[in-house]
C-alpha cells in the first residue's frame, strides 16, 4: 500500500519533466530560427547598402532645386548619356564579324561518297536495296527518278560536276545560312579559324546551300544544254550531298562582341577641378545629374586601399542604426503581438515583405534616381493590415520606411510620402473582405501618393511639369501596389499558414460542398455548428479576437462526424442509441475519431491552417465523462487518460472561444427547463470546469476575457433555448408533450454534452 501513491504520482512527474524538456527544445528551436532569420535579414541589407563616396549625390533630384553648392573636388571626365553609350556599344558589337571554324571531317566524307559513285559500279550501288548508297541518297531527299538518271550513262558527268562544285565550295568555305549571318552583323565578312589562325573572308566568297544550288544549276545548264532534267538532278544531288563545312562558334563570337562593347569609351567632355557642378537653389537638370554620376564613377575608380576603414566604419554605424530599428520593432511585437513574435513563420513573412520593398527600393535608387515614390511601401502596409491587423501594419510600415530611408539615404520627402500612402492603405484595409473590395484601396492609395508628391513638391519648389510627371508615377505605383497584393495574398497565405478575412469570408459560404454534405448527412451536427458559430463569433468579438475566424472555425469544427453521423446523438432521430451495444472503449474511439477525421478532411479540402487548428483543438484533452463513468462501472481499474480527447489544447483565443461555445451549446440544449438562470448556471459551471481541467493553459486568454465570453453567451443562448409558455389547449400543454425527465432523457443529455 505504501508504494501505491508513489506508483501513481511518478508518471505525472515524469510527464511534467518530459513536457518541460519538450517546451525547452521548442523554445530553443524557435530562438535559433528567429536568430537565423535576423542574421539573414541583416546580411541582405548589407548587400543593399550603397557604397557612397564622401560627397552626397542622391539628394539631388531632377526638377528640384539644389540645397547647396556642389564643387568638383578633382578633374574628371563626363559620362556619356546612357542611351547613347548603349547605342555605341551595340554598334561596336555588330561590327564584330562572326567566327566560324572548319569541320575537318566534312570534305573527306563528301569526297569518299562521290568517289564511290564514280565508275561502272555506280549503277550497281544505286540499285541495291536497304542500307545501300541508294537508300542513303533517298533519305537525303533524292527522288527515284533522279536516282535512275544518276545511274544512267549521264551519271558519270553529273558526279564529276558535283566533285568540282564540292571542291570549290569547300575551298572557299560553306556556312549553314549565309543571308541570316550577314543580317546579324555589320561586318563585311566572317572570321574563319583554320589551323590555329583566324582569317577574314568576305561574304561574297562564302557559300551556303542556296548558292551551291545556284552554282550547280549554272554548271548543269552548260553541261546539258538540251536536257534540263539532268541539270535539275545535278542541282538536287549537290544540295543533298554537299553539306556545310563551317561551324558557327557562338561562345567565341559572344566573347569578342562583349570585349568590343567594353572597349567603347564611356566618357566624353571634361569637368575641371573646382568647377561648379550645380549652385545653391539652382534647379537640377539631366546634365547636372550626369555630372554627379560621373563624379561618383571617377571617385570609385580613384579610391585607394586605405579607405576601407572609413567605409567599414560608415557601414558599421548604418548597421547599428538598422539593428536598433529592428530590435525596437521586435520588442513591440513581443509586448503587443506575442503570437506573431512567437511564430517564426509570421516573422519570416514580415521580413520577406520588408525585403521585397527594400529590394525594389534598390532598383529604384540605382535605375530611377529621383523617383523614390516608386518604392512600394504600400505593398507591405496593405498586406500586413490584411494578415496581421491595423496596429501591427502601422508599426511595420513605419519601420520599413525608416529602414529604406536609412539604407539608401532617402530624406523627408520619401518618408512623408510613404507614411501618407501607408496610412491610407492601412485605413482602407479594414473594409477589404472580398476580392472586389480591392478597388477602393487602389483609388485611395493612388490619391494619397499623388497628394503627398504634390504637397512635398510644392514645399521644395519643384517645376510644374516635373511635379505632374512624378505625381502620375505615384498614381501608377498606388495601382500597381494593390495589384501586386491581390496576386501575392493567396501565395503568402498558402506558404506561411496565415489566413485573411478575404479567405475566411469565402469559407463562410454555406453552399460550399463540404458544408452542404454536412447538412445532408449530419443535419443535427450542421445546426449545432451554426449555433456554435454565432456563440463563438460573439465571444471572440467580446475579447478582441477575430470574430470571423471563430465563426468559420465553428462551421467546420465537426466535419469529421460526416462519415459516422448516426453515432452522434444530435443526429439520432429515434430513441435508439447506437452506443448501447458498444463497449465504452469502442464508443470512445468512435467519438474521438471525428477530430482526426475532421483534420484529414480539412487537409483534403485544402482548408487554411487556422481552420485545421480549430478542428484539432476544439476539444483539447477533455474527458468523455459519460463513457468514463460507464467504463468505471464495469472495471474500476480503467485509466482516465484512455477516455480523453487526443488534443492539442487550444493555443489561440479563437479556438479557446470555440471550445467553450461548443460545450455550452450542447449543455444548454440538454436542459429540460432552460430558464435564464439555469442557462447562466450551466455556462458558468462549464467554463469553470474547462479552466480547472487546464484546457485553457496554453492560450493567451485571461480571467477577464472569460467573464466577457460568458456574458456574450447568455443573450444568444437565452434567445435560442428560452422556455415556452404553455397555452391552454395547445399541444405543448398536453402531458405527452411536456419535458421528458426520464433516465433515458438524462442519459441522452449527458451523451450529447460528451459528443459536443
């Protein structure tokens, strides 16, 4: 007897110890992945940081006045205009002749073929069957009539002429396509590699299949003036036998043309030392920007090896500022959005969206200088608002704008424009619940961009035409940002296991096939799910959770009951209970299987991860007390753990509310006299029981939240299950229609609670 308590307590201690170890491993794994994500993000930013010279060049924008004088610190050459330089490079590349190499095996192979056809054995060889020379010529396109003429006495003359033409073609060189090769370049000929030497050959001296055919026709017309069919046979024979012996060397040609492009001088003109590049308050033009780009290029070329320390110090200072911004944002997530902070998938999604914005920013800064408003910060703003909510989206937009500004040295105009457009995107995201709702954000974001650009341009005194052009680019960015979000959103939801209200609203359609199947095959469960959906939605709204997610999760939480609907009491139309003839253990296996089968159906139907979590967690590890008590009556030694649901316990507010709504709906439905006070008592008792059983230990829910959830349940349950007044003479007043308080009714009520 003394060892009995130890035997009972020790497994619990071991279970707690193993659970603690699993929790430690999970936390360490999460921290490792979070650290790896942070390091990778910082490495990506390091790649984007521009290697700026000692002077500032990116604050000058075309059409805007300069804020200070800029004087050339040394003499440098002016870069050519980009389109002009590209044109000269292409001209230089086209002037490079294509390179061909000689195939040494082609000429001997053709000569051997022609030699085999010379002499009296020609007719015999052409007459042989399969696998012979005749069959080979037929495969090359020679007709039977041509072969007969070739086997005739005139064939000797045809073969001799073919040998002469082949000698001439291979002596000069024969290419596959002469005309297309000439059109591809502006060179007067081709470069021919022979015996290790490269020789220039004019196009007029080269041959291809067409020129060889023309040459054969001329020779045949002279040799057979009265027999044009013999000239045509000679033409076909030469075209079939004489193949090109020059191979186009694509890699060598591409290398030579690349070298020709690189050899083009990218500079023109001269800017002397101490020459004024632009004066203070002078409006910048394209020439001013070109001078600045030239100054930057020459500064990079003239940098010495001793400047690496200064560059490293500047990079370290910039990275310190970036790290401070990221650390502040992570602290904000930890304090205000702990679920996002703990979920590495969601952190990765935020990092990916920020990296997308900064990657496009790198392209804009390097290719479209002066058009910083093209950086799509609103893609991050709108996506984060739809996925994570408005408060987090606002913080993410602020941090992404500051990071982009710090990395690329962008000033107040960019930060102001990004903030205005980002706030507009976040503000209109609340109403986006259907695909067609994206039109309103598109217009609002475009208008916000235009307003910010015009306002900041007027403050800086930009020229009207330049200002209008920038505003139009901003409008285009607004439209493009929303379009990109509509394309990205389904991909992000699938890749990172997040669910937006757009998808949830689509899943809330009761005409979806799986819900219609639930209605037809398990009507009691279907009605139960609708009521639970109303309760869960009210409870989630009361505590600031996602009401739509709670309602949609309730719609699908019992889809695992479809296959064996008759084993669940809400679907039993008669008094007969299928569990009466089953053992408690078998009944438990059948009932708990609906959680596993529901998760499998959800996976098959490709439901979001949040819905799958609702299916798996809505029972937690609660005890099926009806079957447990029934089993104890048969065998007092049964284990309680064998009669509990497999779990896991609820890990979010929405699944916790769903668990409570599921339980109280079944309990309230089982009341024989559902007065408001009795409903209140049942709700309070069930909520307290779930808390005492530890079912809510793993979700971020407080006792204050539980009180709000209880209060939100009462009005709905009272309206649904209130007692009716028995009017004299009505069917309800007859004894046969009064509430059944028989043992069978009580047993069925307890079974209903366990099933739900």
